C-alpha cells in the first residue's frame, strides 16, 4: 500500500487575488484557434499565489501564447483561500473553469469533470512515477503534470548548522523534539505554521500520518475503519509542541509570505510544507540556504511524502475545450514545462523536460535519489474519504491553538471519516 513514487516535489502556495493575462501560441495537434478569428476567453484557475515565482512564469507563457493567438485571451486567476470550497460549489452547479489546478485530486475528485488526456501529443512523455497517483486502473489520466511531487520538512540549513543539528540524525520524533528544544533555547522559532492560511496545519498532521501506520492498519482505513488510537499519537505529538510553545507566536495571524520571510531570514527553523515555499522564501533573501529533509517516524525509517504535484486539467464540457487543450499542449512543450517546473523548484512531470532545482538540488540528491528513504503517498489522498481534508485541517488547528485535545480532535475526524466513507 505504501507504494513508492519516484519524483520530485510541489504544490502551489496561496493568498491574494488578481486576474488576468492574455495568451496564445504553439499548439500541436489540437490547434484549432489560430485561423478561426473567433474571440475566445479562457478562465484558468491557476492554484498559484499572485507573487509566486511560478505564477510569474505562467504569466510569461500566457503572454507568449497570446503573441501567436491574438484571438485567445487567457484569464489567469490566482489562488484564493477558499479555492477548494469554490471548486466544490462549481462542480455541483456544473459551471467550471476551462482549465484548473487539480491540487492532487485529478483522478479521485475531478476526473468525472475533466477531459481524458491520453491522446494528447505530449501524453507519451507522462512520467509513470506519477501513475499511482494520477492514472486510473485502466491507465487513463486527466491532468498535465507540471511537476513530480516529493516533499519532506523544509528547513533553514544555516540555522541548523549554527545550532549543531544534523538533519540526517533526526530519525524519530524524540530526536526531532530534542532539536526543537535546542532551537527554542537559542531564540529560534522551532516550527512555523499558519492559522490564517490554515491548510498549513493540515500539512503537519498529513505529513506525519503518512508514516505513522503499518500496512495492516492502513488496510483498515481503506476498508472503512478509522483507527483512532494510532491517529491520536500524531496529534499527541502536535499537542506536545503546542504546550512547549515550539510553534510561532503569530500562528493565528501570519500568512504564507510571512512564513517564507521568517524561514529565509533564519528566524524559523522548520516548516511542514511542500518545496514551493523555498522559491517564495528566496524572494525575501536570495542568499538563504534552505533545503528539505525526511520526516521522522514513530518507528522505522524516516520517509518522504509525495504524489500529484502542480497539475492542470481541462473541463470536458468547456465551450472552448480545443483552445484550452491547445494551451495545455503549449505549456507541455519541453522548454516551457522545464522553466515552469524550475519556478516550482521541482522536477518536471514529463520525461522530455528538464529543470534547474537550484538550492534544493543538494536535498534531492541526498534524500530523494537512491531509494534510501521511502516515499509514501499523502495520507489524506489515499486513506481518508473525499471531503475529509477540511476536518483534518480544522482539528489539527484546534490542537495547535489549544482549543481541543488530541483525543477530541481525533474523534471529530473519525466522525467525518464515518459519515463520508463510501459516498460517491
């Protein structure tokens, strides 16, 4: 069940709102937009924050496309804090964007609404390392993978080195706890997370849970039984960190950019988050030395987590479907995809593209290559029913803020699991 996925990491990080870029260019076999003269406007829900380097790269691609297809306007919509809720409403109403970020759910949540992409000109280059997360049992997939996702705990290398902490020695949560205590004593914020952009809290529990259960227990989850006793262990650890005041004091008010700045400036040591935070952090301090490390385990080997990273699909009922597919093919061109993946600090999701991992190259070489550290899927995407994520976020948040105990928070998630399991 813990099938390893070879690849490298993402997810886009979010906040403000802004619209808009034009687009047109390149197009492969789907190009039916160049000579028609028909004015086309595509809504593209990007899943990217306004100031994110990846958003800037996508804007550049849209401008290049528009230079060749002046009749096509691509409205790039930045990520908002209620993205997932908005998409659920739009699915229910049957009014979806022409293109959208599937944020890890192209197969399990969005596939009934997406155009199958196996016949696209770039499909032969799909990275099969992503198959467990993105392909159905009959081999169909529904989104263009911009990146292959592999993540751990992002950290400031200089802060750890200055405090005598070697990340390779943090194999258990007891080891990690000792490091947190050392950092707090040195005046460093050991852990930063956000109650404002509160999906951060969900990542804390989600990352930890991916390695917290044995195969027999994981089978209980997939068979419909929530194993509360072992999940309590995860939130007990989070509760311990909260009581020790290891989390950032501005947890309730800080947003993504603030955490990125704190990490880059050496005020924060660790963040449970995908690697795209590094690109954001380096905009505040280009000289920061950052990386990611394997996640400690309760027992056994430390591990990494991964799955579908940044990926985009096309609404199968879009009135502008061919134009949307053509722009997707334009993004999939090797040079374009490589630059986009570079902006996301990740390896591309297509095998004919390459990227520059920059400051994260050392971490990928050390931890992600060679199979020393297993790569487990994100816990919620495999072992919790669709719709559980919001409860996972809110219950973890309640433990961090001290509003709930680990057992009560676990019960709430277990109740959500029971009510949602088996629903279509």
